[in-house]
C-alpha cells in the first residue's frame, strides 16, 4: 500500500482522546543487532514535537536548562542520575567538559542513547550562537540505534499534515537503508501505525 493510502486508512479509524503518534516500523532480516552496528542520526524535513534538552556547560545559559561542572557531584547519586535521564530527551555538552561528562553520566546516558556526540550535541565553542544551532539541529533530529531486528520510530503526530508525515517517513527510511550493511537486502518489510492501531504495510520504493 502506498504511504498516502495507508495514512488515509489510519485516519479513518476511531479517534482517541489524545494526539496519537505516527510510528514507522522497519523489520529487518539477515542482520545480527549485536554484530551489525547501526547508529546514525537523521534530520527530519518536518519537526513534530518539542524536545526537552539539557546542557552540560561551563556556565549557565538562558537558552537551555544547564548543569555546570560544580553540579556534577550531585549526580553521583544513582537516583538523581536516573531521574535526570528520564526528564530529558537529549543532552548537549561543551567539548572541554566531555571527558568529565563521560565519567559521571556515561554509564547511564550511553545505554539510553542520549550521550552527546560530535554528530549531535557536542559544542566546540560555547556561545549563544553555537548553542542555538545545536538546539535547532536537535529539534529536527532523530537518533536511529539498532537494538533488535526491528526498528520502531516516531515520524509524526495525528495532527501533522499527510505530506509532512510522508516526507519524514521517506527521510527516515532512506537513512536506515543507507546505514544497513546490505542496504535494501536487510529490509524485510516496512509498516506504519498509530499509537493504538495495528500496523499497515507500506511501499517506500
């Protein structure tokens, strides 16, 4: 089924009392998640949600909630650290602090896929311009990490326009395919669904 037809079918379903997510599911084959590392970032053509971001910076910023180096000590407490990771979607960090960020926060940010990286989140020069550029990039970015032979990613909301959702789906699918060791050969099928619906197979060729 073509993407637009699938979206029309999803929109014909009974409405829920909340703005459901549009989920893209890419089921894979001939791939071992432990051996085949897929870890990439895609820039979405269309932003569909606000992301909560926290910064590890040398001084407080008016642009982002900030944790400065003297405050790192507080997060040696495991409970505080877990709460921090749950509270934010993304983290940014000033490059000179990355060593200490890795030491204090790495054990939990790494497995959660929220560690700042040169790809997304590490700021070489800590000023308003660079912080703003990093935040703007994050607002349209989606991290793709392979943990099992199926990837499920949110690509829009029910209130998003169909054309915007389609463009996001194609951008995410292309990024996934390019990151796979055998490209299209590793793709079993592609589906979309609403938060509370059954998935529908789609064509992305």
